[in-house]
């Protein structure tokens, strides 16, 4: 029962933010940024696989595009 309640709560939260035009626009912007980064990731795929870590230029690109801010709550300056 608790799992079903949590799932309902989560889906309500998602639908509420999806209706927010600002949040939706930010989401589209992050998707655009990810698509722009895709060729760099593909080019580094072999190195990532061999080293089992992200090369510094990829980390710098992720920082530059604000992807690590997605992990922070908005109250702390996150996306």
C-alpha cells in the first residue's frame, strides 16, 4: 500500500511540474544541451569504457552546460 501511495504522489508531482511553462521550458533546454553534448560523449566512449571514468573535457562540458546543477534542489541554486 505504501508503495502505491508513493507512486501516486510521485506521478502527481511530475504532472504538476509538467504543466508549469517555466519548468517545461527548462526541461526542453536541458534536452537540447544533452543532444549537443551527445557527439562529444560518443567520441569519448572508448576512452570512458577503458578508463571507467569520464575524461576531464567531458566533465568540463557537463559543468559548463549545468548538468551537475540538476542534482541540487532549487533552494540551493540547482536547476
